[in-house]
């Protein structure tokens, strides 16, 4: 069950990163591009923090 949850979480985050990155790089509207880059920064920070937390939890369970 844990593997499914981690997999779905990873897919959702990768989708958000890809969409925000695409809009940030190739979007024609400046305001939309700025918002996409803010979302990209937030998602990457969440991914880095959650990845560290997940690694600590999994290592602590051994």
C-alpha cells in the first residue's frame, strides 16, 4: 500500500513540475509565467522536503 501512495505522489509532483515548467518557459503571458515559476519553486521545495522526510521515516523503520 505504501508503494502505491509513494508512486501516486511522485506522479502528481512530476506532472505539476512538468506543467509549471512548460508554462514558465514557453508561456506567452508574463503574469502566467511568473505564477508558474512560483508554483514550480513551491513544488520543488515540497518535493525536496518530503523526500528527506520520507527517507528519514523509511530509514527509521529498519
